[in-house]
C-alpha cells in the first residue's frame, strides 16, 4: 500500500461523521453505531447494538431505542412477535445530511426482504474490525484514487451506465456492497458479496465489473455472505470465480450481459 494513504481517513464511519451525529444529542458509543447503520444498512436489530456496545439488554438499550423512536429518528418494524425480530429503520433525513449523504438509499422504505439483506451486511461489517470499511460511492472512489496513485479514466472503475445521449447516467460501484481496506500493515482488501440467488449469474457481472480493481490491488478476498437457505449454492459461486478469471468473456459479451440483466429487471 502507498505510504501516503491512511485507510481510516476514508472509513465511511470516520470521526467527522461520528461527531456530526453526536450534535443530535447521542453519546459517542451511540453515534459510532449509528454511523455504521446510516452508511451500511439503514436498519438494525437491538442485539446488533448490544454486541457493538458490549452490553446486555437493559435500561441503556431501552433508553437508546426509545430516543430514536420517540424523537422521530427511526421507526420500529415488528414483523413478528414483539421483541422477536423487531428491527429499527433510521429514516431521519437530517442525520443523513449531517454525514453528507442526504439521498442515501438506506433512508428510504424497502421490503422486509431487502431490510434483512442489509442487516446481514451490517453484521459482516461490525464483525470485522481488522479492516476499514467503505460504504458509499464517494468514499470508494476517493480511497482508490489515492491508493492506486494513478490518474485513471473513470470507466476503469466498476460502473453501470443507464440511458442514452443527454439522459445517460453512470453509477460507480453500483453493487452498493461494503469494501474493506487494509490497515495495521496488512495488504489485503475485502470485497463483500451478498448471495441472493441460487445461480451466480449476477455474481459473474460483479466479478467482471471489478476485474480491473482486483488486478490493481496487492491482495484481495471476496467474502461471500450466504443465507442458510442458499448454502448449497456456495460451490457454484466458488466455481464462478475460477471460471470467470480463467476464461473471461470479451468486452462485447460483458455489455450484452449488462443489457440483458437491466432489461430483465425492468420487466
């Protein structure tokens, strides 16, 4: 890694954002946790806060959750029996504005299934403190531009392009998945991928979009998050990695795959 890059300065839950959240009256511990929630999921479970804070369920957690709900910062969602699977969606726009993410998709309502997927991503980020995590498009771009120390064209980074002509829009790092950057003298980057399908067709696109980035960093790991119901598909995903990089498709084939999946999503 370049000696001029300090990963913690690009961490999406960095001190500046934590301080901004504390301005709303939250403690340091609460603000640190909320910074992770705002960037990586928008939702959380009580047990995630307890694990992060190193405390058991009790008055402290009750007061924190009550402040979020009663203050209008979050809403409680109870898909099952009370206190069993209850989750909290932090949707208060001024909080997102405070960290420079006023239009972050995590603030918007979503299906219960999508919320569960985001909870899995939050679990993965909170469970690994050996890397600094990047969660937003801007943070990822800023970090890799500094890390690679090269003036690369933007299309070199993972991206998806929509529309034509003046309506053409390009989104970078479109998969919206956390990336772990090395610290403490390490060199390995961690790319999270949440498995949501039995067949790894979309995963292959993820690999192709990130192929240049994989070649540029010193060491990398793809960490698959596999729900229990899809655990049998793990072997297919491991094979997809080998297959994609041993016999990579042509740029034209990649464009055709991108077009096909965007049309399929639209239908």
